[in-house]
C-alpha cells in the first residue's frame, strides 16, 4: 500500500484548517471509483476522528426517497448529476465532516472547484482487478448495466483517474488491505495521529 501527496502539505499541528476561515476544521472528501471503499473507509475515518460522516449517495437517496437506480431510470444520468451537484453545494461549506462522494462527482468542473475550495480531497485509488473483484456481483449500479460490465469499469477508470488525481490533495492506494490500514495511512499522511493520541489521553 502506498500514498502520494498531490497538493498542500499536512498541517503539523494535527488539524486540517481552512485557510479562508482560520480555526475551522476542513472537511475531508473521499473521491474515487465505485468499489474503491469510500463508504467503508469513510465511516471508520469519521469514527477515528470523532467527526460526522455523510455518504452522498445514501443522503441523496434519503432526500429523494428512492434508490439511486430509480433516479437514473426516471431522470437519466444528467438528472442524477444535477441532484448530486446540488447536494454537494449544500455539504461543502460545512466544516469538520467526512464525505464519501459518488464516483462521478468529479466530472463536473463546478464540483471540482467546490471540493478544492472547501475540503481536503483524498483519492482512494484501486486497480481495475481489485475494483472488479468487489463489483462483479453488484447488480445495483446503474452504470454497470451493460453487456460487458468489466469493460465498463475499465472504461470509467481510464476516463476518471486523471481527474481524481488532478483534484486530490492526497492519493492513497486501497488495494486489498483492511480498511483500518487505509484509515491509519490517511491519518498519518494528514498528520492527525498526534491529535488522536492527545485526545485519547484526556480524562
């Protein structure tokens, strides 16, 4: 497993502050392909930091009252992306969250601008084979409803990976290791271990 800093360095004080609003803790946004572990890692990362966790797809389903696949069926991908962008505009200005974004949230430039301006973006990178092993039995993904879903995953990964890298402050390879290891690497790269250790020593 490896990681790569692609933007600004971690705050040595053990917090991630928004330069535009000193003292406020920046939200962390996980981006990456479907199957890369954004929801699983995000929940554990939020628990480790004591922050609220928001899974954007789950939140969109809650607000709309229907599954993502139903939104695709009724409004198409464009309608879904519009709703996704509206939700991101609502969530991004909030501070101190851990966000698990949808795999295609980075496709719109306006979304990338929001993510860069308000969050520390972490790209969970996974190889095609690992993604396929996680997704091959998943029948709930609208974008995988094709004659050759593995080829579709490969196509999406090839198109999106440069965008994930371009928007990310930090890239972490998820591979096949346990989510806890991924979380520990993220904490270490962001300089947050010290903050956690200090909080654990408090009475």
